[in-house]
């Protein structure tokens, strides 16, 4: 069976209430409260997005994220009461696509999920045969792949959206605020979130990520994709 959203949280009352709220707005949703339950579910079902709490009863959401990432690129949004930048950076570094701090309102959480679902759907529907190419880069929206000098590199949804935004404004500066707005739909994320995604992207497409030739940092302003 397919669901739009899977919530993994040992606060079952909250998870159940969130599912009921999402269903009211036509977002199919279910929940699991343990790692094993989650992994068993994913072996038999498919989902578009996972909402994952960090503090689970048996093991941390960080550990579960690593296990999921061994088999799948499903977008993972961490939801947690932990507020530190260190936790956010760990979440993004191990494969999380976003980090939402508790407490949150259900309406805001739903809005974030629907934005991501809409973007994923747009990529699938509009990008069935669409490719963009310039210089040594070719982007394929149907597969979320980039080809670097003909070599296929698979990207996560956020990484692809980030590269696509830079690609569409190639050889010009794209401000951090613009990237936050286009990629995350919110201009108020921390620089750490963007920095992690840029680093991950460089590791995948740059010959030497420590001396990037494609994605240049414009200090204090943003980034630029150089293709000339």
C-alpha cells in the first residue's frame, strides 16, 4: 500500500492526532512507534515522505535514519524538541532533508509536507522527458540525476532542487535568501542547513570538493554555479 506520509514517533497520541489531521486534508498518513515496526512497514509499503522523531524509546532517530538511507532515498524530515545546532547538523549530515523543531502547529507541519509533496509531484509530471544541459553538467528532472561529464550522479530531492536553482541562475550570484525560499519554501532556515546541503552537493559533483570549480561561495551573500 502507498501513503503520502509515515510518522515515526513514540508519542503515539501526537502521531495519531497528526495522522488524523493530515487525512482531513487529503494527505494519506500512518505512523509507527518503534524502529522494527517502521522497517517492517517499509518492506511491505511505500511512502513519499517520512517524519522522524529523534528521541525514540528503543534507539535514536539518527540510527534509524542511517538504516533507512542504506536502502532508500525517501525524503526524511526530522521532528524534534531538541533545539541545538549540533543536532540539526547531525540530522542533515546523515541523510535528513529537513529539521522541524517541536513544538509545532499541525497547520505549519502540514504546509511543509504539502509543499514537499507538490514539488516531488511537479518533478515527476513536468520532468518526464526534460533535461537541461550546459558545459559539463546535464540535469535530468525525471530521475533526479545530474550527469557530470557523462557520469551519472544520483541526488536527493533537496540536493537536486538546490542544484536546479543554481543551474537556472548560472554564472550569477544566488543569495542565501533566494535559495531558502526556492528550495525550502522558507527564508528563515539557518546557514548551517544550507552549508550542509552545499557541501553534500559538492562531494557528489566536484572533482575536489575542497577546491570547488563549479559551485563557488560568494562570502556573505550566497553561491554561484560557474559553467564557463
